[in-house]
């Protein structure tokens, strides 16, 4: 299969041969991995019981999916990825906000997937073959996973789709075997090793779990969904079918692995750590399936994340090819894996990462969705590519390529979110207004969306129109 040559340019309709079923396959198959499973461990590690953990994960995932899934329709219309499509709201240069948010999201999840997958692989190999858990063995395992990840990401969408189809079946079978393997030790009570509720009482801890373990899953896809739907043709597949496929893929792809993670956390007594107790509690007959799950599943998920990272870096640096950009971000992600292994506490690092990125990413997604509703899904695909052509002008030029109001709206929303976040090592000053409950994602989205919906001042409308006309004239003269 040839290496994909497309970056963030517009996909011609004859190449848009995927459909909603492919969307479900890629969202399900790529998420049945330890990098997603481990998020199901977070609620038990916060001190919640089984039913409280399940309700927090389900509620957060459903709410997040209802909010995130419509973003898939943007790239269905624009035939390019979501960060580039956001240029319609932020400007052809201002869409770099989305590229940076997407790059950070994918970087963090790629590193987390390789990190947890490599740790479980080495622990299983230790039980099976006596492989020592030292610096050399960790480096080798991480390197093997990283190499497999890069290979899939460089070859591109078609290879990743084929991998996801296989993983959707294979990983489901491995998880079903895992339920049988861990069932004898399962219990529903809160794990005693957690020391009680993480935030001191039930509801603040439950809301933290709903955001960190449930809502964060769909939010991770706010810039990724367009990487897949840009290959679906609106002439052959209706928006309703694509939206339904996105809902189904996200709900199944997130709830199945996360609830498996919750189940195994209680069965293995994983109060303060997940990987070690998971391997230790595994019966001998499940060690090989667990090794397959850690290796193949991690490579599939991280490959998809790395593919998105390559597209986002390609959007930031148009001169770089997608393959070169992918290899570059792979090096950065691997460095983050080693940093995560040697320097960070798993629970604290994961919680802080997802809450911070959720607070930053939510207002961007809200503004992009508002823009989609306003334009009724009608975009100028050629004008979105102005920055990639290193040109100027077009209907999305605004002021020097930036929509100041959209950018300021995002910045204000993200700022409020960061001031209202509750992390293991930091509490924002706005938490006192919400009774100590982390509502950072809600506040960031509301503030960002509300500011963006304010009527534009007359000077902004006049200036934007003048800049658009001037930029268009420059672009036309340059084409001559």
C-alpha cells in the first residue's frame, strides 16, 4: 500500500471513498487499547465505588460525545482537517490556534499510550520470560512500540483504517477474555488503598471523575474527527449518517475500553497504580493475550494520534511534508514517554493533563461549532488553503489572516477555564464560585462562546472587509 501523499490540502472528491462504517471502525478499533483503558482506572483511584465510577464515566462520555460529534460534519464539508477548517472562524493564520491545541492533545495521548503499553509489555515479559525491568529493557520496549507507531502513521489513513478494522475484532475478543480472567477477583466496594475521596467528599470527586475519565475522551477528538471525515464524500453519504456513525464510534470506542479499565481496577485492587496490579492479578493463561493487547492495541491507537500530530505540524509548517512532520513529532512524543516514566506520578500526570487540555480545547470547539451553524455548513474550501499556499487574501483573511474577535474569545475562555480547574497539585481561584467542583470545561466553553457571539463592533466589521478586499487583490496580482 503506497504512502499517503495528502497533508492538510483539500481532498478531491474522487479520493473520498470512505463511509460512516469506516468511521465507526476507526473510532472503535483504535481506542481498544491500554492508553484508553487506563482512564477507566481513574475513578476507582479517586476513591469512588463501582457504581459511582460507572455513572461518572458514562455520564461524562455521553455529554462529551453529544458536544464533540457535530465537529465531524465540518470536515465533511471542507474536505480538510479540522484545524485548517477552523480558519473560517479564526482566520487562515488564526487557525494555528487549533493546530497547536490538536498537536498538544495528540502528543499527550500518544505519549500516554506508549508509556502504559510499554510498561505492561515489560511486566508481562518479566512474568513470562524473566526479563528484568531496568533502564535498557524499558528503552527497548518503548523503542519497538514507537517504531511500530511511526510506520503506521507515516503510511497514512488507509493503513490506519485497515489496522483499525482488524483491531476492532481482535481487541474485542481479547477484552472479553480479560473479563473472564479477572472476574473471580472482582468486587464493587471502594478500594481501601485510595484513602477515601480524593477531593474530600463524594460529589466534587464524582464530577472530577466525570470530567477526567468521561468527558476527556470525546474532547480528545475535537481536532481529530476531521482527519477521518475529510475522506467521506457528502455527495454519497448524508450528514445524518455521518453524525450517527460518529456518535456510535465514540460511545463504543470509549465506553468499552474505559469500563473494562474500571472493572479490572477493582478486580486487581489497583488503588494507586494500574499497570503493576493488572499484570500481577492476571492468571497465567491470560498473559499472552495481555501482551498482545498491550502491543498491538497501543501501536494502533498511538499510530492514529501520531498521524494527527503530523497533520497539525504540517498545518503549522506548510513547507514540511506530512511524512517528515510525522517523524519529527514522533521523536518529541518518545521523549515525553521517557519523561512520563521516570519523572511523573501516573494519576497526577494524567489528571492534570486531561483537565488542562479540556479547559483549553473546549472554547476552540465551541467557537468552531458556532461558526458551522452560522454558515450552515457552507465553506469556501479554496480560501481555507491560503496559508498553506503561502499566499494572502480570500474571505477568511480578516485582519492579516487573523479573526481577532474569535482569537480573543478563545483566549478568554481558556483563561477562565484554567482559573477554574482543580488539579491534584493546583486549585484555581474561581473554584470558590463553584463550591469546589471542577466546572472548568463548562465555564471555558460558555465564556468563549458568549464572547464570540457578541455583536462585532463597527470598526472590526469595516476593517475586516477592507483587509479581505485588499488581501484578495494582492492574491490575484500574485497569481498573475
